[in-house]
């Protein structure tokens, strides 16, 4: 019973109000539809859908609830089958990707340089959550490394190692230390003695 039922009946003359209330109670408690006339009839017509919906809810609430005994197991089986199907050709895809990735170096470095490049790509992925969007963008990064190293794979490896050791996100050129270059050009003490003594 809703307050709106009571308030709509209050607008009616007492005799019609009594008939409206009796019709509402008769349907609510016994399921019996009472025919009304006059102004009470349209009011009852507006109230009936609410009474019917409440009766339906009441009846559904009385029913015993069914346990979902097999639904979780069934869902788990479907997930397992889906995963097995998805992983069916994983090794095939990995091998194709490896060959494709080695081709990224083509025109810039030898394929033997690929493990070093892969180490750089993995570093970017794990340390900086960066993944190349396409093969083209990765090739542009290889080209950049090639230009920075002047095509020298040893220098390119130094650039990768230096960049990773410093924790940088992008490739950073290794600047030669002028003091180190000067020392490399000086003869070592042992070489000087040998030249002087001419052993």
C-alpha cells in the first residue's frame, strides 16, 4: 500500500472512497478484481499496474532460490578452453617475430648485433614501460643508433650499455673523454723502458 493510494482516495466522496479502498484491498489480498464506476474507476485503473507489479514481486520472493551449482565450473571450463585455443600457435608467432625483428637491423647492422638491440628494447620495456608502436618506429631508432655510432657496432654497443647504465630512456651518445684519449696515445711505461734499453 502506498501513501499515494490513500491520498488519491481522499479526493473522492466518502462512498466512492470506500469502494476504491475495498477494491484495492480485495485485489491485494485475494487477487480478485472489483469493477468500479464513476470517478473511482479511472483512479483504480492507474493504481492496478502498481498492484500487479507488487503481487508479481511477492510471488517471486516466495519461490525457493536456485543455487548456481554448475555455473562457476562451467565458466571456468570455457575460460580454460579459450586460453588453450589462444595459445595454440604461440611458438610459431614468436619465431616469425624474431625473424622479422632481426630484419629491423637490415641496412644498418649485422644480424649478429640483434641480441644487443633486443637487450635495449627489453630494457626500455621493463624499465620505462615503452614499446615501439610499429616496425617503422623501431627502424627509425635503429637508424638513429647507426648514425650516432657511425655504423660501428662496437661503438653502438657502448652507446646502448652507457644509456642503460645511466638509466636513460633514450639513446645517448657516449662522448669520448679527451683525457682518456690522450692517455691511450701515450706509450705505456713498460714500452718506454723496452725502447730505451732495446732489449
